[in-house]
C-alpha cells in the first residue's frame, strides 16, 4: 500500500510521502553529512589572514569516563548533552559556534546572497500542485508569491468530469466552481519560528479535516479538527501525539502516541466531541524494540495498526464501520517475518518478507479466513517488491531491479471471483537511464494510477496512467524559471568495484558543455547507506547553481541502502556496517580513476545516518576529500546506542547492533566517528544540527566538532551551525530552506577557491 508515514519510528532519517516530497523537492533532498574542521596555526588558503580570522570556540573539557568490557573511553564533551535544552553553558557554546561560523563566512555573504537570489529565482513562487480527485472535489495546494508555506484548497468537480479520465483538467477562472481555502499555513505559522503540518486528513464525507501541527521541530504534534466550510473547530485539540492519524468513519479518529523515549507505543480511538482523557486505547506495544505504525487501506474500509522492529512487522485491522469492535489480528508476530497489508473486496492483500523470501512476495487471504493464503506474486532473487497499491480492478507493484525502480500493473479478477497467481503485468516505461519513481495517492475505484517521476535532469513530474489503455498523461511538471534546458545535462550510471569485488552503482549528472572530464572538474558525491532507504536520483533545482558552474553531482548507492534489494541492505548493517564506508571510498576512488574529478576537487555530503557515513570515511581516508558537509550527523554511535533513554535507541539495536554485547561494542567502536577522531589532517568541514532534533541529539555533532577542534592538525575550515529553533529537518519555510542550500553551496565554492567568478559577476 502507499505509505503516508511521517512518524518517528523510521530512524535517524526522514522519509517523506511522495506528495510531500515533490512539494519540498528543492529542500528535503537526500540525507547529507560531513566531518568537522579545526582552526590551527597555519592560515587556510580560502580564509582571511590570521589577523582578521576570529578564533574558534574551544569547548571546555570535563572528564567523563565510561568503561565496558574492560575498555575505557574518555568523553571530555559529554557535558554538552542537555535534554532540557536550557543549560546556559551549553546554549552559550552553541551561540559562540554560530557566531564563529557567521564571522568566517561573512566575507562570502554577498556570494551567498547572490546564490540565494539565483536559487529562489528558479522557483515559480505562485503555483498550484496537480489536483487530486477525492469524492466530489479536487484537492490541491497553492503557493503564493513571497509566502513560505502552502494553502490547502479544494474545488468541486464539474458535472462534465463526473467519470474520471487521465485527460481531466481542473477548471479555473470566473466560470469554474469556487475555490475554497481549507487551511492557510502562512497564517498558522505567523506566531511560530518553526511550523510544519505532518498529517492532513479529510473525513470520508468531505465535511471535516484533521491535521497534525508541529511548532518546534521536535515532532511532537497537536491535532486539530475543524469544519471545512465554516472553519469552526470541532472539540478540543489532541495533544502530545505523533503524526500518525486516520479517520475511522466520519466521527472518530485513530491516532498514536509516544512513550518517554518518543517511541510510538499506543494506538487510540477518539470519538469527536469527547475529551482526550476518555479515549480508548486500542493497543499498547510494550516491547521497546518495536514501534507502532498506522495506515488506511486504499478501499478506506479498514485501518491497519502495525507493530514493527527493523526485521519483524505484524498487523491488526479495524473495521471502520464497527470501530467499537476494536482491533483484530491479521498477521501474527513471528520473528523475522515482515508483513504490510491492504484490502480489496473480500480479501486482504499482504506483502510478506522473510529470510527465505528476502525480496518479498505478495499473497492474499480471505477476510473471513486470514490463516490461508494464495501467492499472487512470487519471490524473485533479482527483483525486490518495494510496495503494492490496490485498486478495485488492479494491483500495482512498485519493484526494483538492477538498482532501478519499476512499476508493474496487474489486472485483478472481479471481486467475488477466486484470486490466482498474477501473470504478465504491464510495465510502465521511463525515459532516463537513472531516475526516481514514487507512488502517489490515487482513487481506489478508478483505473487511473497516479505516480511521480523525476531524474537528475528532469524536474518532478506528476503522471496519470490509464491502466486499461496503457497511456500516461503528464499532469504537472515543476517549473524551473530562467534558462534551464534539460538537454544541456547528461545523466549516466557508473559501477565502482568495492574491496570484495561487488559493483557499486553511482548515478551522475553534469552539464555536458561545461565539464572537461579530465580530472579537473569539481564533483559533489552524496551518500547515505542505512535503513534500506533507496536514494534514487531525483531533481533538485537549487543544485543547478553547482551544475551550471561546472560541478558534477554523483550519488553512491552503497550497501546499507535498499537500491539493489534486501541483501544489499543486509550486507551494510550490523557486523557488516563497514561495507557502507568502504563502498563510499571505493566510489570516490573510481570517480577519480575515471577522471570525473581529483582529490583536490572532490566534495562529499551526507545527512543524519549519512552523517555516520561521512564521519566514518573522514576518519578513515581524510586525504581523499577536499570538503565535507555533515547535516545533523549521527556520529556518537556507541554512547548513543548504549543509552536506552535516548529516542530511537532501543528500536535500532537491530540496525546498528546492541553494544551491550561485547562483539557489537568493539565493532561499533571501531567506526563510530566521535570515537575515532585522530590527530591528523582533515578536509574542510561544515557540520549542522537542530537544537530540538529528536532523531539525532544536537550534542552528537557538537561533541564531534569539539573533539575535531582539539585534535586535528590542519588549518582547514571547521564550522558548526546549530539551528536553535528547529529540529531534524532544519527550518520549515520553503525559502528558508533555499537559504540553507545557498549557505552550503557557498561553503563548497569557498573551500574550492571558486568564489572569484561570483564576486566578479
């Protein structure tokens, strides 16, 4: 089924539903990270003379000794962790780091402003998303000129479009049905430095809306319900909840709350008009290695509450027409079995993964007999089934083969007829050699599949696909203002041999009239490699500011991710985690060998768990890179994973390992970035953090920077930027995020001595 998940149990990452990811495609790109840099005695080539350079803050040292398995670790910067975010010494240190970063970058502030104007100038500020049919309405979002946030709107579908077609166009203008602005986020955000809606759900009868609001960046939401037409609030808000939210009929909601370590652990039924304290707890997950998930079937007849760890997932179902009956078991809890479920007619459909069927199979069972299953799509060793999407007459499988996503459409027998193995599905074709495809919400009762497509040179595009006729119609492609011409850019795939001979796919894009491909071109290499997340090559308009200055952009699809199937992930986690780092190093060496760049022109980037990647490779091969950016990096692996009071720790022992066990302790210590900072030269480094981040505590990057400043032996730039009013996703406004891109790009250009071109233009 199509994931609409914005909850907390995904890990030290972010996974954004397609409809959201396209809206934010220029901002919420893939994870990014780097290591830190230290000011020493020699003058950095790209910095002002020493007499003009401010001295970096040097965090005080407070001895904190940790001992396990006879091994002693000294953490002089443990004091930087303050869960209350109120310690004056900590806040003062973070403010000093921010001031130092601002001072060092002040000489290139005009360049940053020029880049920001250029990046913002590509954005069509006043725009409308591709309208989505739901019941009698088109629903869509609007952006307005100069405004940071969206308006959420709807319009009645005219009578002449009563029957859906891929050729439908929402009418506008004076003769069209009136536009109704359901919610203007700009108004809501006026009183807050941070504002994000994590869930926006319209009731089945289209009369009410429930939305989850975060005003700090800590991902603890408040849910409001209101009448769409009158804007009148319905009942009191639900407080202290996650963004997991679904309607159970027209007068009840199901939602999920968290425990003290922000683990989604309880599912609740709330009847509108009653107090939250009277809500019914549908299920409580007491195993702290498991977290809850909440989905609705495409048919809207059932809600599914799932409890999942990194290897196991089991499901309950709730009949929305009989919510008082509570949850019923759909798939049993069996260690190592991972099931995702949906519904059509008189059958539940189940995507099932196990050690034997590691790339998943699709089975079905009768609603009235869930113990007997029929295989619809068998397991294949070379093809991974990513997810399925159900329609009244079709099943759509989103698959991966040879590192590329695919869409396969299967026709289903009429409801009531026996289900059997599905044969000869039709394949939706795509044009670019490397690309990204994602599921979008579609109408269950129609034969129209909506999906989104993008590549490193193709802006985000929304398509409607007629599953009967096999025809795709482009409904919207994001505008890129200025002189953008996709034909100027080349995308390709390279394969880098890893240490063990495994071939690592690398996706690249560059402007063919600017690059020389002789080793002299600057190159930005991005990597992630965790949680089975696929970092597919997609478009980002702000990236053009680098490509149009001769940069090559590359993504290393390293092990630990899911690009090449489940085994690709298994071979980059737990006691095989170092494959993630050595794959990235091998990718960098391959790009140098093939003359896409040189060490002196190679920049690297990663975010969150990708910060672990960047931190790891910087300690292992600091000579290989010129510049690194680490966004909200997960760099204090051993200390964090030894502390079950930190959000995500207990649920992630199956990802990183449990360091309370000796084998995992010493293996994790051998790569944990904070534990492996050495007295050696490092590249230029920029590290970012969010004070309210619940996924990666701000203290991890802060400690990393402090230790690097103390130990590194070079004079390269080491900057730390901590957003004091944001969380894991940095600032929330669309232009604020572009400002962050401009700042990071300026850092790359500064450290590569490429600012003169901008200064003179």
